[in-house]
C-alpha cells in the first residue's frame, strides 16, 4: 500500500474536474485575507479539527502568524480523507499560495506541515490519476515537478515539519524545503521503484545532494522506508523529536526554528534572494542524473 501511495508516475484513465471552491474566508485581523481559499489565521497552539472528508477549499490552509511569530507563514495540507495525497486541485492551490508568498515582502519564513494527524503526505493521488486519460500523464507530472520547484525557489527559508508518513511525492515535497524536522515515529521513503517507476518531482536530484549519491541510490533501488531516527542518522533530516500527545512535535520544533530565524532573515532579506538563487537553488528541469538512465533490469524486478 505504501508503494501505491507514493507513486508519482503511474497515470491512467480520465480526469475528474474539481468543483468550484467556496469564497475566500477572512482572517481574524481586519482587512487581511488568506492566500488560498479556506485559509484562516490561528495561533500556533490553537486546536485542530478534522472532518471525515475535507472540502476542496480547505485542502490547503494558509496561516499568517502574529505576535512573536509575525513573519512566519504556515502552509497546512488538509486532505484527511486522502492522506494528503497530491491531486490536481491541491497542486493548483499550492502553486497559487507559493506564487503569492514569493512576492510578499512581509514573509520571513515558511513552514510546510500537515493538518492531518499521523500523515505528512502520502504522495500522488492514485485514485484520481486512475481516472485520467493517458494524454494527461506528462502534464500532471510536469505540474507536480514545477510546483515543488516553485517551493524550492522561494526567497525565504522553508521548513518541512514531518509529523507523520512522507512517501514518494510527499518526501519530494519535504526535500524541496531548506530544512526538515521529523518526529521519531515518522516514516519517509521514495518508494516509486516498487511500481517500476522512478521519482518524478525532483527526488532523484535532491536526495543525492542531501545524503550522497551512493546512499540515495540504495534507498531508491530498495524503496526502503526509514523512521525519524534513521533519517537523522543519514542526514535526510536536520532534527528528530519525540512525538507528543498532540501529534505535532515536529511542527513545534519547526516553529521554534522559524522564530530563531526571524531577526536574521529580516536583516538579510534585501539581498538574500539573489545570493540564494546563485548558491543553493538549482533548476531541477535542467539537471542530468544517473537515475534518468536507471538500469531497466533494476526497476523491472
């Protein structure tokens, strides 16, 4: 089941159009509005509620934090009925949110998290993709890759708070962030090779840069899933924390890091964008990697 959830390349059938989203809800501060439909401002410690099925306008929640967290924006995945699997609607909402963030001079740090307990992102939505026509395959994968690249190229620090499972495209999303924090109980892996495909949203580029080429190949060839402790030991994540009763330990650690970044990012923001683009941001679409010519016998077995 993990392999099925993580795949980013197996697309068949016809597409189902998303229903019209509801009107944008207002934030608690007068005059401010969420970047994406359904966003609502909350304090970091505010409680969360989850329905059995998330409405489309709530699939991505965008929160501008206040007080000592002012300048921090939290993007929360909220497809509880689909384990936060990436579908066309969610990718569209993510792209729209990131596009707004990159031009917002008041943003200092962005945290990507899940609003759904026990899950970060299960990868691509294979149920939706099973209904897509084969002609839509390349455009969907290209959109996923482009959206994750847009995240990677944000001109402010980005942190992935992994409080649950991150497989396939979910881990690729986390790899696009500058820093990853995970609960010790979290599960992570690029499992696409179990479906005789390879990661399609930048994982073959970013994983080797993060943990080294040889180990990255080992993890991809084996479709191995690691927990938070092992992920920390191999350098896949920067911090590992014990999960708490609320199930948001990684988010709380990410929030503390973001708060620590605020003074420096404010001072550096005028010139940081250009330097980050030159020194740390790479256009994945222009990269060549050994995985693009992966041995046929490896993925067919």
